[in-house]
């Protein structure tokens, strides 16, 4: 085993919470196969495991090993010895390989160290993308496409990039449509579906999916609404599906297994797969998703590349967007898009390997020129502290409100809990759910005075004091709940939100909206793990939108508070954002931009 002193130092870090016990156990496991380098590779494994726990796929064996040892005050071994041990072990190829064997660790040419499984996921995605972009454009009658584009899109300069996206979706078998809140990602995809069906010789089989139940329900509602207004025949409208599955449902999750029914040996049968909120997809799920797609299946990913990345490791959408945007548009595609749309785009392909793959929508339809939310989100995304400061201090915009972080009791008193009061008094659970979905109280942290757990408890106490709820037992009338684990039997998944409702005939039941937006109910004993959700973390809010958002940041800054956290919280709001934060903490968060280490973008274009 590894040197006892090294393992003891790692154990102390785990005991005080600076490492996970998983990191410690992996370090012990790796060291048991590490020959003469037990202590060195134990440290390397602990550092890599800790990085994966924070969302990275790899670590650099020089810089990141040094930082891990230095930041954790590890004294038993020097960073250079760990780096040298990794290099020498890679030469021996027993425990560290180059990715073409079965060694548990992989070292690439850039001196980045991976666990084998993440290296494998990353390369499966990169190979898939490279194979897609070398394929020839889909054959089509450009003049006929132009006629249909003119039917679907108004002559409006703001729709330029939507039309470009539609044309490229027709030409290419893989496309990412990215854009900020309200830029029309859902609008354009409904028109893309109509265009593809109008151009297809036989009706296409289309599958729609999203990472969470909330995101799936929101996309279902949006497609229904936008499909009804399309200037096309009822026949074409009928060919545009509105049922949206979670990715897990689509692939066929197996109880007690991380594998799916649909995989590389049992492919999905659709002609087109559309995935919304793709920024939430981690590297493991993305690899399994593309494995399940036939070679001829077209894929469209929708998402905001600047939103928070997935909870699990990887930043797949952002990596693809970076590679695609840097690769640009080829001259051939530029000419075809010009012929189809009469829109001029600049071909700027620089011989990198993911051209014609990403379209970035520019114009926000959600926020008008007199709205502050869009400007605030853009300023945060650009790291423009001066503009953020001006927007918060001016009273120019009615949709932005900034409150200096108050003491706990004053903050709870200031929060708008009227939607929860209206939910309890609603005539039926479906109306109550609409009230709950109208507002979002979002916290950056789960624990602490200003974390979700305490805020939930204090709001509950306030409602009980006012006589709105009667919390005699765990389940009570009007209790908003969030599912925290997947249940394939019930069809409820992590992040789904419902309400406990009591009636004289059935007693207490939990009500949710299904994929068609219709209410469904369960007895509490049928529910998977769940928790009260007057407030939720910003991470959990992804895939959701609220008319009104109150965002709470803690009193002390930390590495968890990043630009992406603030941007995601702000962009959940459609009508008004209220920020409760210390300005120093807020500004430090905006300045703290986290880029996950993956190497995917480099592999794609390298």
C-alpha cells in the first residue's frame, strides 16, 4: 500500500471535508497496483478524483498536482516526484496507459491525466463529431427550400440567424443551436421541424428529449403553443411531435443500472433527435446518447453555452460550441445558406475540424429595449462589473431589484411568499402548481444561513405562523415538493416539482404535471425521495423559467460562487429579478469564471 504518512494526510483531508472519502478510497485502490510509486500515484489519484468531483475530466500532472499538494499543505511528498512517477509509470504502461488499453489511468500528449472511463467517454464524443462533419451535405432542392423558408419566416432582420439555423439543420446531420434567454431557440426548432417535414419525401420520425422532467414539460408546452401558430397545413402540424421525454426515459433506463436499453447494440429508430437544455448533459450521458443513435439519425442540440454546466463531470455543450465557433463556416455552406435564405454570413473556416456545426442566435425576443434583465445578464456574462453596478444602482429598470443582503429574519420577511399563499388557497392542484411555477427563490448554496435548507425551513415557519399552512405532520396541504432521485416505475425524476394536496375523498396525494402538461397524482408512499421546495439551488433551477425570481447569495464568498451561477440565476427570470447579496460577494462571483478541464474541444479540432 501507499506510504502510511501519505494516506494519513489524505484521510485527515477527508475527515475535515476537504476531500471526499471516495477520493481517499480511490487513492488507496490505485496505490495497491502502483509498484514502486504507491505514495505518488495515491496522491495523483486523489487529486484526479477530487477534480472529477468538481466537474473536471482531467488534471494537468504538473500545474494541477502542484496546486493540489500546495493548497492542501501536503508535506510528505513533493509535486515534482509525483509528476515524475506518473511519467515513468506511463512508460511502464501497467497502471497508466495512452487510452488504447485497459489501464485505469490515461495520460495524453498534453500531460493531462484521466480516469479511463472519462477518457473513453470524451473520445467517443469526439469521434462521433468528427465523423459527422466529414459527411457531405444532405441533398435537397435549394429553390424549394427557399420557398418554404419564406413561408415559415417573416422578412425581419432579427430573424437572420434563425433562418440560418433552419437552413443548416436541413443541410447538416449535426447542429448546435445556442443562444441566451429568449433568443428563440424553441421557436426556431419548431420551424425547423416543420421545414424538415415539408422537405421530406416521407414523414420523418422525430424524438424530442430534455435532461429533466421540468425541461421536458416546458418544451412540450412551448412546442404546442408555437406549432399552433405556424403558417403551414394541418397535415404538417400533425407531423410535429409535442411529446418530450427525459433522456433517461428515451434511452430506457434500467433499474439499478447505469446502462440503458438503447445503446450501441440497440439503436433508437428515429430519423431526427432534438435535445433541449443540452448544457445540463454530462460527458457520460452524452456518450451513451450518441452511442444509441444510428449513423443516419440527424441530431440537433439546443442550449445556452454560458449556463452552468452539468452537475456531473464535463462541459460538453460549451466544449462543442467553442470548437464549432472556432472552426467557423465553410465557403460551400455559406453559399448554400445564402441561396436558401438570402442572408449573408461570412465563411471563416480556418481548417479546424468542426465546421458548420454551431449557430449562435443573437437577438433576444424576451427582453425589450426598456428591460434590464437582458442587459444585466449580458453584463454578467461579459464580466463587466461597472455595467452591473450601474444597472443595480439605477432605478431605471422596473424588472431589476437589488437588496443588500439582510440579516436572516429580515430577509425571510422580505421574500415574496404570496404565490405559496395563493397555491394553498387554489381551487385545484393544477392551479396551485401554476402558482408555484410562477416564482423561484434561488440560492447558490444548499447549506448555511442563506442556503436552501434553512431558507425552506424559515419560509415554512413564516407560512405556519400566518396560518397559511398547518404543519402537523410531514405531509401537509400545500407543501411544494421536489423529487430528488429517479423513479422509473412512477415516471418521476430528479428535479420534478409537485404539490401535496388534501381532499376529503382521497386524503393526501402528491400532484405533478405529466409530459403533456396534464395533472397526475400519487399517494405519498408511492413517491421516491423528495424534499420541501419553497426555495431551490440555482443548479436545480436549470431547465426552469419563472416570471419572478429572488436570488440569494451567501454573506461570504467562495469558489462555488461563479459567473455561471449568477448568470444562470438571473436568466431564470422572465419578468423580474430580485437579488439579495453583498455587493463584494456578488462582484467577486462575477469575476470568478470557471472553465472545466476536459480537453474535448482540443481533441475535436486537434
